[in-house]
């Protein structure tokens, strides 16, 4: 659906910055240090919501010690596992007219708040998809566009004019959008499927007729755990990506996959044969071949789809 709901200017500029976290105290501390150096226009009144998931591991102390002359911090706790539930807890408690979402392992440009929120505040957009780049020390020669995208880099796909989806590490959404759509799907996201919650919300935003704008030049820098580059981690990531895709195909796109069991078998056979002829990787080595990543995702997708298709779709057919 094309955008047919006109964005409306935000009168008071109240902003809620949302950071969800789980068990990454050091990463969160570095992220909050970076946020403390961000500049905020005088006309805006931001709050910071630090929302800890599952276990209390020091985020409350870090939130209480956060210091910024324009941003006041609040701590929230969500006991039920899953990032989407944590995000929804933040949405329910946030007071802002604009919600600005990021992750607990990023660094910010000095004008991040202003540039991400200004298109919504000025009435030019209802949501903004910001850019994410990998920290320089994490870039590797073996990475292709899939590797980078799965590590939350937007460099290879985020369009300034027609963004396909947002990335959870850097996105801003008007309160009225979330009031209509209702937040993030709790069956998706880290802690459940590994991701996909922001993609589905992006599709819902566009389907509802709201304006999603791209801001690829407003970049946060992603300082992910280097262990995510290891071969064993890629195996887990591929499985979770496949589960996410199966959920989206069945529940949102209503796509029927014929002979899913056979296709799963075929990809397993291809994977085994190609592994026989390819160099063996150790679990502790970095990287994974793109073909292996693709095969593993497809196998997981077909496997999960055969379970999901037994359930009624959670969303109506889109027109």
C-alpha cells in the first residue's frame, strides 16, 4: 500500500530513547557513555528508558548513574524473555511523542537525536530508518553483503527514498504509529527467533499507509561481540534466520510452500555433499562460506515452516 496517511508535525518534541539490554553490562556502559555526549536541541525534552530483560545484572545501576544535561534516565525491568516483549514494555511506559530505538552495543554521532527525530517532528515522516555501520575493527575481507546485513549493517540495502525496512539499532517511530499498530510481535526477535521484529513492524507501517523515510547517512556504529564472527555462531544465526523467515512467510505473507519436506531434504543433501568437498572449518575459526549460510537458512526455514503451517495465520491477508 502506498503512503496515504499524511505525517503530522509533533508540537512539543517529547522524545523517548529506548535501549533494551540483557546480560551485557560492559557493552551497555560504553553505549551510555557515548549517548551522554550526544547533543540535544533545547526545544526537545528527551527521556531515556533502559529496559532490562529476564535477569537484573547491573543495568539499573548504570541507568541511575547516567548523566546528561538534557536527557533524564529511567530504568524498567521486563521478566518475560524476548526482546519484543521488552520493547513493548518500553512503548507502554514511554511518555514521548517520538520513540527513538537503539541497541546496547552502539556508538552515536553527536547529532543523532536531532537528525533521527527531525523528519517526524517536522511532519515529513511517521518513522525513520537510520543507518548502521560495523565498527572498523570488526570488518573482515571474507564478508559479503549477507554477512554484513546479518550483523545489522545497513550499508548494502538501506535506501534513502524507499527503505524496505528498519534496523532495530537505529530507528525512530511516531507514537501515533505505535498506537495504531500495537508494537512488536512477541513471537519474533532476539530471545525467541533471533530477529525479524523490526522488519515485520516496518511492513506493518507501510501497509497501514504511514510514511517510512530512510536516513542511511545518520549512522550509529555497531560494536558487536567479536564471538558473533565465529563459525559456530554463524550456524546458530542461520538457524534463527530460517525460523524467522518461516514465521514471516506463513503469518504475514501467507505464502504456501509446496513439498517443503522434500525441499528440506534436498538442501540437507546438498549441504552434506558440498561439505565433503569443501575445506573444513573449526568452530572457533571466523567466517562461513555464503553457500553454507544460505543452505543452513533454507533447511531451518523449511523445517520451521512445516510446524508453522499447522497454525492459523496471526495476520490477515494484506490487500
